[in-house]
């Protein structure tokens, strides 16, 4: 049995790890602007721990690979859920150096070089250290992410950790391709995801449902009689 | 413990249920045309069982909902993996009536009405019968699918059956939105998915890697030194 201990645990941590109902949300570009963005600007947790890692003030010994370039650089290190040894459960995170990209929603063609750099160098570093090649890796972003500073997950394809499901994980290869196909894809797309009922963002979406005109409600905007 | 018995089991069934390595494949439009499409035209299993369901020759009593319209019609029935009773594990399949859509790859704006119809009427039927609303459902397509006749999966959001991960499942809401954003999205996109090593398609992709010029190899086409 593996037990994870979180100490100190904030209220957000406690809520995150309790069993609860989830709700699917269809986040249009408009809803992102009117609901999600104001919410995350208001509720964002401090990213000090992350800046400490990027600036080598903490966890320097855990870094597997670093590209120090300001624009396309990143740090690759084991996810806190991984013991760093059991290759069958390989789980690493890439934290980009840039501080101006909150999530998928901010990505544009200007970031393609960064995304491709993380993909190629992350793969190469993992292959060198663990002997696991690109074809054995699942590389993805979460939306919504746990924290709003762009990062990517690298997990072993044979391992199914939580957070790899289609209502949360977006393959990096798909993200890159979407932007190649349509430069403003992530500014225009409706992104669907599941929110826990205790998430404040969930409450805001539910509240907005009753305010929006019926024609704009995502789940009810398709009239089968038509 | 729940045991599924498949009888008679074809070689394909045996291979499908054995533990095995998987490989990530990035299927560009070109690779779909040159590798996947010829493969599935050659290897396609008979769809007679499915046509029997659509024509009411079999399993008529299992149908939860039917829209008999030729163009946008479909049949909704419990997936064979679901007992049809335990709501916590709800799993239904929508089989479209049209026989000319193999998979995601064939979808164009001409199919938007069909996709929206399945979404809206499928949700309504499930809500009426099981009391589970749209916000509690995960509605998705598989790519690659198990059989090449367009169908959609409806599962309870709180339940995580196999096949909901980001390297296999595509949310119907995302599929609809992608086509709305870019009419020929599914003819142009690079779609990534995991193949089992015993899958003949996997062998064809691996063989093609050594034939394609290096510049076209998906996993190696990004040179970190650039």
C-alpha cells in the first residue's frame, strides 16, 4: 500500500482529496473570459514554491534536466506523487521558465517553439536516464490544471495514474497540432472538463447557468426537435 | 468479482485481452491514408452483428432509445460490459444508422446534425430512464475504435471504465467543436493513440518508420538542437 501524506494541508488540499460529485462543464471562449479567468485571478494559490524550484532555491537535487533558456526553457523533475525509482510508475513534470502562460488557454503560435522544445528535450532526457522512449510516454497538459503556470506531465504509457482521462488530459502532440491547424484554437475552442462540486469554480458555472439566456446554455442548446 | 466470457473468441479477441506493451502512434493525415485506411479496409471484422441490431433482428429488447431517421438516426443500448442495472457503472452505446462513417476520420460538417442529434437525444433518453443528467455524463468516441461503424460511448462521469484515457477517448463535445472551428479538422489533424504491440496496425506503423525519410518521422522530427 502506498500512502501520500500532505502536510501542512490547506483547505484546498482537503477538499481536493475528498470523494465528491463531479460536474461536466463546457467552457466556451466567452465563459472562459467571464467566469474562469476572473475566478483564477481571484483564487490563484501562491506560486512561490514553483519559482523557488525554477530559481534553484529549492529541490535543486531533484532536477533531471534543465534548459535554462528564458524563452523556451524548462525544468524537468519527478512529480511529487512518484518515488523517482519505480520505472513502471514513471511520472515527471516539466515546468516552463516563462511565467506568463497560465494554461492551455494562453497558448498561441508564439509558443510552438517552447512546446516542441519541451517535447523533444523532455523525451531525450527521459530516454537517457530511464531508457524509456517516446513511443512509451504519455505527454499531456491538464485543463483545468492544479496550478496556473504552464507545465506538462510525462507518464509511462503502461501506467494509468489519475488525471489521464479525456475530460482532463490533453496530449501535447494534439495541443501542438491544434495550434498548427488554427493559430487561435485555444482562444476560440470550447473546452470541456469535470469540476468537483466543492470547487468554487463549479459553483460559479452553476450560478451562471441560471443567468445565461437559455439559447446560450451549452448542455441545453441543442433542441432535438429541430 | 465480475468475469466477462467471450465465446466464441476469435484470434483478435484473444490478442485484445492479453496483457501487452503499447506504443504511441502519431497518425498524420498522410499516415492515415497510407497505413491506417488500407489496413482497416483489409482487416475489418464483419459488421453483421451490428446491422442485425440496427434492423431489429437481434437484441431488440435491449434498445433504450431509437431514432429511426435514416440520416441522423441512431440506436441507444447498454454496452455489453454493463449489466444494465448498476447505475454507478452506467455504460451505453449509440450506434448510428448510417453505414458510411467508419470513424472520427470521416466526420465533416455534413455530420454535425447527426452528432448533435445523438448528443441531445442520447442525453434526454438517459435522463428520462436513469435520472442522470448531461452534467453527469462522459460522452465520447474512441480512436482507434473497436469496430469501424460510427458509435459513441455514454458513461457515468463518476465511473472510470477502461478506454476513457486521453490517448483513446475524444469527447463528443470537443469533436463537434473541432468541426465547427475547422470543417476538415478530422481530415487534417494528426491524431495520437496507443496501439498494442500485437495489433497488426502497430506492426505496420513500426515498419513504416524505417521506410519514411527521417524528416517525416513524428517522434524524431523535432531536433532539439534547432
